[in-house]
C-alpha cells in the first residue's frame, strides 16, 4: 500500500517523503545522546588544558597557553619514558599470553571426552574473570606474601623464598602471569565456539585417510580456526598501550616502579595525586590518540583481510 | 565413528585430564584458601601455617564484620550503585538500540549518530578532563556520579543493535501492518525477543558496577562515600604497605600483626558473594551473548 503511494510520487516530491517513525526514533535516542554529550563529548574539550598551564581557579579560558611544553617535558622525563616502556612490555606479554594460553586450553578441552568433566572445568575456570582486581589482588598479596603458601612451597622444595612484590625483576612476569590466569577461561570461549563449528565430516574424512589425533589437529582443527586466531590477534593490537590499570595499581608499590609503573598509573599519580592537571592530561592525550589510531587500524585490517565488521 | 585407540592416545587422554583438572584447581584454590584464612585464628595465619583447611576454626572474623559499620556503609553504597546503575543503563540502552539498528534508508542520519557513539567508544579525553568535568557537574561524593560515570557501555549497545539486525524483518513488518507504531514494535515485539541479549548485558552491567573501584576512589572525597570495592582496595593497599621498603623480618611481622589478615580475608570473601550468587545466571547467558554479538554488523 505505502509502496504504491511512493511510486506515484516518484520525482519531484521524492525527497520530501519521510519515514514518519523518524521523529520517534530521535526521541528514543534522546537519553543516550544527552549522556554521550555530557559525559563523553564535554570532557573531550578539557583536552585544551594539555596545551595550557591549567589553573583550576582561572579555568579553561584564562589559563596560560603554553603550546607543546608538557609534551616536550614528558619526553625528557625519565619516569614517563620508563612508564611507556613498561606499558608496552607488559601489554605485549599479556597479548601474547592471552592469545596462546586460551588457545591451548581450548584445544585440550576439546580433546576431553567426558562431557561432565568439560562442563565442570568450564564452570570453574570462568570464575576469576568475573572478580575484580581489587579482590584478586587482596588474595594474591596473601598467597604470594613472604610467609604465604607459595613461599612455603618453595621452602619445602629447598628453594629460596621469592619476594614477588619487592623484586622489580619478578614484577612484570607476575603481572602478565596473573592476568593470563584471570582471563584464560573466559578468553577460550571464542575459540571453543569456533571449534564447535568445525564440520564433523572433515574429521571423518581425515580418519578415512588414516590420520591420527595429531594429524587431525594439525590438518583439520588448526586450519579451521585460523581466521579466528588471526582476527583476535589483529584486534588485540589496539591494546598495546593498555597494560591494565586496575591490576597494576592494586599490586604495585614504589619498590617496583622501575618495571611496574605504566602510563595509566603514572597519569594518575602525576596528574590527579600530584595535581599537575595539565601534564597528566598531556600524557593521557598522547595515549588516547595513539590507542585510537591503533584500534582503528586494527578494525580496518580485520575488515580488509578477514571481512570482519564489528559495527 | 570407529576409532583405533593406541596406547599413546590413551596416555595422552590421561595426561590431558590430569592437566586440565590441575588447571581447574588453580582457578578455585585461591578462593578456598581465602575462606580458610578467614576461618582460622590470627596466630596461625601470621605463622603462615594455614593451607587447605582452617587452623583453630572460628567465626570471629565474620562476627567482626557484622559489627563493622564502615563495611556495611560501603556495601550499601555498592548495592545502590548496582541497582540504580543497572536500571539506568538498561532503560537507556533498550531505547537507543532499536533506532540505531535501522538502516540509513529507514532512519536518515542513523550513520552519523552511530559514528558519534563509535568515536566515543574508541577515543576519550582521558582521566583528568573527565575528572574535572565530573567535579564541575558537582557529582563528587554522590552515588549518581558513580551511576552516570559508568553510564552507557557503548560496546553493549552495539551488541544489542547487532542482535536486532539479525532478527527477521518480517516480525516488525507484520506488527506494522497490524497498526503498531515504533514504540509498540519496540516494547511488544522486540523486547521479548531480546531477552537473552538483554539478560547478558544486565548481568555484565551489574558485575561491572559491583567490581568498579577506581571511580569510587576518585569521585569520593570522603571515605564514608566509598563503594565496597574501594573500601576493600584501601585495606589491600595497607596490606601492600608491608612490601614497601626493604623491611627486616621483624618489621614484616610487626606490620602483619597490625594487619588483621583473617578479617581482611573475610571481608574479601563477603565482597565476592554477590558475584558468586549471580554467577550461575551469568554462565547461562554470556556464552550466547558473546558469540551472537560478534557475528555480524
């Protein structure tokens, strides 16, 4: 009915025919959009203070403009260079671990024949993912403390106790390891979904050709989930400046700043605690910009290479 | 399928089961251990002799929590935050996702709005401009600050939008032919069908609000306004004090005496309980939610 009407009006009036629902759509979007403007877009204007000597009393408009001074200072300051280096090292470690460990775990779980056991294991390993780093840090500080169970175990095996939270050499490894521990179960879900989607006839054909378990894994399973692995790898590159504030903040202390301080914790300490708003904003802005470029390129690559679209 | 199971294959199966069960225990034992610490007497905890069963079993720590006003105050702030935050998020998200799932033909300007959201998902002004904005809005020391700061998880909005796109178009057309307007389509046709994805988003939002500590710390100038995670964080931070400075063994022991580890463990455990309670529901929905939203755009 409405299509007939439209057809008669083709031509001059075409542009004027509007979907009468549009105004309702706009009304539905009002709350979300107001929120977006107030809590996302308005703070973006605060970026100007990265180029000022911001004085909270004077406000955005009357603070002195200093150009790129804060950025220059950031590159000269050794603390910020250390934070950048730590961030990248920790993030790369986490990205690698969070790609590989869940993959191996999913493959092993896939080989398990007892379905009740599979279910039990899955239920348990997802749990740490849903708990906060505050809770997990509280538990870890206890377990890995000087006279905690891990050091008792080392002592029992005749080894020296390890000071996990005082030894800067151990700290990055601890951060990466505990992050992988927290997330491997949850991160395996996407692999498990991909594994469940593999056509069973492929395996039957492989068995016909005399393939054993290893050959099935190598020639059927892995090639079938190759694109999933590639996709996750590409998308995770956007997180290269994200070393995980919550985790590091709750586990680090001044003794391990040399290897454990990351951009986000540095911004918090220098900017908010140290009340150097302009400098903190400058460091945060640089991180935001680089992350934005990395994430966008990741999505672009994923679309180009794998035809994946998130939006 | 007929399978020829060699000795090597059987050996692998055994190894595999044992390995995976060990891994599972590694994910559960830390929480069990925390509970055992909470049940044990202080002296045993300090001596570091508690392992997988309580030593000097008692309920003093849990008893102490019951009379700890600050703990309950923080707990209450968190409960308010979760309830208000979840209600706010779900209301705004379910309204916004439907129009954004329309094609740009049905809804001119849809793409522009969508890109505004996506841009804000990928880029932000950073911590300090955000903090100054919140302060200017006078949202410090208020549960509304915590509710609104987390506000709208844009990623989840896209998840719901994609879910609606995957529903058959005929449903909506049929309703429209029967005379339903957009509001009716949304509330009577779509929302019932969106139950699984809305449940996923609701549970994630609740867990997210419960677990968040940083905004609670930055946006509260008074300790009495801390949500529970921020309250626990302060305890954890003071426990971490023991790691600062090259302390001698005696100093370490003195600090751990001041620090009631049993009580802290009990508080940590109680803070976990709400997540443990909704965990079975989370389990049921999140696998579905994750795989659905990521399929198509």
